[in-house]
C-alpha cells in the first residue's frame, strides 16, 4: 500500500478546528492584555499577530508530544 503524498494528506476536521482554536485563544489573550494595559492599536495588532504565531507553535509542539508520547504507546 502506497502512502499518500503530503499534498494529499489532510487533518480531520476536528483537529483543524482545535488547531485554529488554540491559535485564536492565545492571540485574543495577548491582544486584550495589551488593550487593557493601554497600548495603542498598532501595538495591540502586533501582539495579536505574535499570539497567533505562539498559538501555532504551541499546538505543533503539543501534537508532536501527543504522537510520540511513550506512555500512550
């Protein structure tokens, strides 16, 4: 049996939702924290963008741990 190419492989819908959910949750927390502290709009937007990148990095790391966690296997 031949494995699908990377272009053909897709995450199940629930995992995609979970992936973006974490990203937006961290972005919102960063943006609201900046706004609450009195930061201007460009700073809030930059922190929201940083939060999205941090959320993606967190989710990738969490997925890798989930795949290779020796206690589960």
